[in-house]
């Protein structure tokens, strides 16, 4: 069953039947009719990867393409019901009157991983097909040895028949009616072997369907926009050129602003094998207009010191331009005295490194912004959050901000207020607390009071967005934030940052 929502519509999904798929819409501001591409995130038919949803839709918007993200049924679902939801979404897009106009014969699908399987199956056996297909590291075959067992099991069950394997292996179902296709993947994908894309390409070639296939030498599974892999990041330009060739994409409007994030695992984008762990940087784009692009360069386990030593600040220096922002958030790994490659003295090298980041941005016309570390979830005996949960680093950053006249977003303080408002027990839901066998990525369970669940990352991103709104020095950035009706969580964020 399909339910169409807007990004601003407050809904409680738990109140809907379990067989509901939700379509969120991301139209572009255009008076003339424009193409539409529907986004299907991956997640092994067990969950949905958020970094393969809204960020992809925003990228399509930058190309002048209307977009939608389908949060389709996962877990316990009926196959026919799931396929009908995708077809219903395509029909709705083509036939339903909107405030914005769609070219009805230019409605495409883009899918990643298991979402790529769903997109390719609809494109081959569906009664309602897209006009164009894009696939990122897709699951194609349900036959061993190349299948992704998790996706197959959630889709067909533990003991599928040979007939089912054949019917739902997309490469076995390609016909002359399959739409033109662009695929990209990596040669060393450890989760979904490259052979999946090769098999689909062979079938497309056999049926003389126009297609492009781009196989990059190296890259983990679940890259999405590939912001942490410069080689694979090329797929965006390749896809843009291909979409222009097929009349979907307009010439890209010059990005007026990029917002770089230099930080650690609390902000970094997480891969498919790490989910549901999520970095707050994955959710920041939803608070910003398309004219501001979040370029999340945060990396797990890095400190101010190791980030510089590995050449990651130098990489940002090559890309940052006048008017761009550099958000700087470190502290968790600067604490690690046992590791000389990461440890910094909060009153010495840490301060010096922060000044290097600040100067690096300013020398290139960029705008540095300091963010104190998100607090660990650590409570004292009296029930109050521990003010030294990230040691002396937040205080040191505040001093550097004052001395260098750099905008400061005090996320340590705001996150501690958030934990205090929720209490010690309730705040667990913000972090990676999973019992044994609750998630295939963590079969033994996990208790982690540093790294966030998807919900925790969303709430911290809200704190960051609210801090931007309340920072007088960032008024220009505030003007490029998305206007939205505050829900209860965002009203709380407003109170916490005040």
C-alpha cells in the first residue's frame, strides 16, 4: 500500500499498516514540466539506508530533476505487494496532478544494492516500468555464488525454489522492453560481487538495450554519493553526462556554497556493514537548500592530528573555494593517549591543530566553523551528564574560538542538555544499543555510548541546524536553510541550544 507524503508532513509511521510504503517528494522549483526519478535505497530488504535516499534526491534536484524517495516495505512483506507499491508510485508520478509538472514519459528509477534489485526487477518484469534506469552496486542475481544471501533470504525466504531464483534474478528477465540503463559498482565489492552488474550488462547487450557500465577498481559496498572515495565519486559526473544525453538533466547550476565537514566517526557517513550506526553529518543536508552542498569528509577514528597527517585536510584545501564553509569537529580521538598517532594535548597540539584548520580555510576565502565534540553518553552518580565526557577538549575549543574570532557551535553543551532532558535510560535510544541477534551487522549485540543510532544522528543534526540558526556570525548560511514547520524534536532542539 502506497502513502504519499511531503518531507514536511509529520506522520507516525507506526500508525500505518505494516505493508505500507511511503513516498517522500522532492520537486524542483520550475515552471515548466521536468523529468522525475524515483529513488530506492538499499538495505538488504531488512532496513533502508538513509544515505542512499534523500541525499540522492537532493543531487537529482541539483540537475533540475524532480525526485522522490520510496521507503518501501522491508522485513516481513509479500513480494507482489512490494512490487505493486513501486509500480503504483510510478503511476502516481505520471498521472496525478501536482503543483509541479512532470514529463510523463521521462520517469526513471535509481536503486542501490537491494534497492537496485527492486528497481531492476520492476524494470524487467513489472507491468509498469520506468523510462530510464540507474543502478548503484546492485543485487541482480539470486543464484549462488554471486548473490547477496541477506537480500535473497529477506526477499524469498530461507529455502527458495529454483523457479523463484530464476523469476527474481533480474539478469534472467531482461527483454527488449527493459529501459536504457546506467550501472556503476566496484571490482572489489565484498558484499555484492561485481558479477551482478556484469551479468545484467551481458543481458542488456544481448537484447540490444542501450547501457553504460562503470566498474571502479576499489571501493567498499554502500558508498552512496561516494563522498569518502574520490575515485568512485566520479560516478556522479558520469551519471550527469548520461542523464543530459537522455534529456533528463539540465546543465548543472554552479554550486554557490559547499559545506565541508572535517571530523571523526560521530559525524562520518557509515557504510552498509556499519548500519544502523549513523553519523550526524549524514542528516545535515536535509536542513539546507540545494544551493548548499554538504561534503562530508569526516572519517572514523580520526583526530585533529591524524586527519592532517593522512593528507585529508590537504584534500579539502584542493577543493574549498571562497565562500565555502569548513565545519571542524574533533576531540574524541585526540583523547587517546595510548595512540601517539592520534593523541594531542588539549592545551597544546590540539589548539595548534585547530588554528591550522582555521587558517587553512581563511587563506582560501573559506569560512571556518568550530563545533565542540558531541558528548559521550556518560552519567554521574547523581544522574547528571559527566561534564568531562570528552575531557578538556570542548573547553579548549571554546578558547580557540574566542581567541581567533571563529564561529562556534557548542554541540557538546547542547548534546548534554539533550541527554539530561531524556534521562539516563531513555537516552540509550540515541546510541548503538542492540541486543544479541537484533541486527545482522551486530549478531552478538552492541553497547556503545559514543556512536549514534539513526535516530540519535538525526537529533544531533537537529542540534547542529538549530545552532547554525542561532549563530549571528552564520546569518548568510541561515538564509540558505530549508524553512520547515518545527516538529516536537526540533522545538526541543531549539530549547536545548538556547
